[in-house]
C-alpha cells in the first residue's frame, strides 16, 4: 500500500513537472528567437535581456494572470497557449497514471513552480515587467488550469465514472440515454460549425485588410524577419480573434476599449495604438442583404443540424418511424416521438449558450488603463445574440418536423377517408345493381304469364267457333 501511494505521488509530481518544464522551454525558445531577430534588425543588444522575464510573464498570462510593462497593461489570455498547456497536462497525466494522491502531488509542484515564476517576476523590477495579481490569485488561477488538464485525463478512467457508467447509467431508459447523447452531439456539431464560421471570418479579414497591417509594419520600421516572427506570435491570440469574429458575425460586435467599435454596421477607431494586428480589424458591411445573411447564419446552421438529427436514421430517425406508425397523431407513441427531439434541442441550446458565454468571457482583457481597460466583446449581449440565434434555429427545426408529421398524418387520414368512401360507394352501386336485376326478372316473368294467358284464351275461342259451325 505504501509503495503504491509513493508511486502515485511520484507519477503526479513528474507529470506536472514535465508539463511545466516543456512548456517553459518551448515558449522561452520562441521568445528568445523573436527578440533576437528583432534586435538584429534594430541593431540593439538589450532586447534579448528581456527573454526570461517575458517568458515568465507569458507563462502566467496563459493561465489568466496579466502583467504590465511601462504604459502597457496586458491581461488578454492567449487562449491557444492555454489550450496547449491544458492538453499537455492531460496527455502527461494520462501517460503517467492518475490518482487522488497523484493529483495532490502534481498540484503542489505546479503551484510551486508558478509561484516561483511570480515571485521572480515581482522581484526583478529592473526588467520593467510587473505582475498584476497577488500570489493568492495566481495560485488560484494556475490551480484551475492544472485541475482542468488533470481531470481530462483522470475522469474517464476513474472508479466513480466507471460505476456510474456500469450501474446507474443502464437504469436510465435507452431512449432517454439516446436523447441526451444526441443533444450533446448536436451541441458539439453546432459549436464546431460556429468556430469554423469564425475562423473563415478571420481569414477573410486577413485577406481583405492585409495592406493595413503592412502599413503599420512600415510605420514601426519593422524588417521582414520581425514581421514574420511577430505575426507568428500573434497566432497565440487566434482563438480570441475567432471569438470576437463570431460576435461580429452575430451582430453584437466588439470594441478596443473606448477607442474603437467594430460591428456589421460600424467600423470606426480613433488613436488606436500602432499594433500591427489592429490593421486587420474589419470595416462595416455596406450591403443590407449581406448583413442579414451574417446575422441569420448561426440560426440557419443550427436549423440544418437539428433537422438532420431529427429526421435522419443516425439521429432520431423520425421520418422512418412515422411511416410504420399506425396510430393517430395524438397517440402516446407519437407524442413521445416528438418529445424526445424537443428534449435534445433544449439540451443542445443550453450547452451552446453555456459554452459561448464562457468563451466570450475568457476572450476579453485589457491593453492598458483608462480608455483601453476593456478590450473584447460585451459578454451578455454577445451570448444573447448567439444563444438566441441557435435556440431559434433549433426551435424552427423542431416545428418543421412537427408540421411535417402533422401533414403526414393529415394526408394519411384524408387518404383513409377517400378509400372508405370509395368502398362504401362501391357497395351501394353493387346493392343497387342487384335490386335492379331482381325487379327485371319479376317483370319478365309477369309478362310471360300474361302472354301465356292470352294464348290460352285464343285457343278457347277457336274451339268454340269450330263447335258452332258444325252441322
């Protein structure tokens, strides 16, 4: 038991230490290369002295703790680095093995390294880079990052999840399990679609406004090497730009403090800092039809995904199920067939709204104080814009399925009425034709009898005549 506990402690500590060391080394090498290229083109030798403090600051920034350097105050998390850091923790923890003791040991190592970086950055005042958060807040944010990464590796193989999957989950009805799974899958597809829309939007911004970025590079007298390495460094904030682009597509837009506002209708700025990335910010859309197309895009894609899930066989297969349903429209079976897709749409709408709100909140930050204290989106407005659009698309898909099924039952009811009326008319025609044949037979028999009587009367009269003419 003691040996197993020590092994778990060692595995967690090694996983945390390897993750932070690899991350520090990779990030430090890139920053050193960037500063070296810039200093070579600028003819300065002092820029490379900032490699260590800038690396420490970026490690803390990628975990949510900002820093200041002169007039610049940077708290916008580079979400791509954050995702990579969490993924590295998850991969190494899964490789080393997970346990409660391993998590505790790894958390201690992780917190210790990050607090050391914070203390080193706070004491090295000569570098000009100062952390903004206190030690307690740094420990909390870094602990959350490590916990998320470790949980991604530990939860799928934990005893609690295994017991839930084997004992509790099978007790839930198969249709409810299917509804939850399809609702989660629908939410994942919608989120991936929205992220694709955002990425395409950012690419279009780059293509259309690359000249503006080149102008800013020229204003800063940056050489080709500096331009390339700086552009590569900006990729760390690509997810932030994608989230802002999604808000822009939805109509809510985003702002650079109080200096600039960008939306489908407005694209104005005054006295922005000469950062090259600001040259890529979009202009307003002049076409009314194109603006409408952008605004309805989240709802339209949510509608298509939900309708496909509801009707197709790999989803709820409602189209095929209704063909074999011989019951009425208001039967219990039909109501349940419609209720399960409605539940899945509600689950998908809730998950998309929650995820979008979290992304919008994490993408914001500041580039300074005063007029640059808030850079990013209005979280409430953007979440409502995207969430309402997705919910409207899901509702429209379910209503279309409802109308289609009601129309199917209506057509089937009308066809049944027409068939029953045709059968009744055929029986009436058959009975009337039988009555007519019976009446004709009776009339022919009566005429035959009357003719036979006439013949007998004629024969009688002839005999009487012959008898009277004899002598």
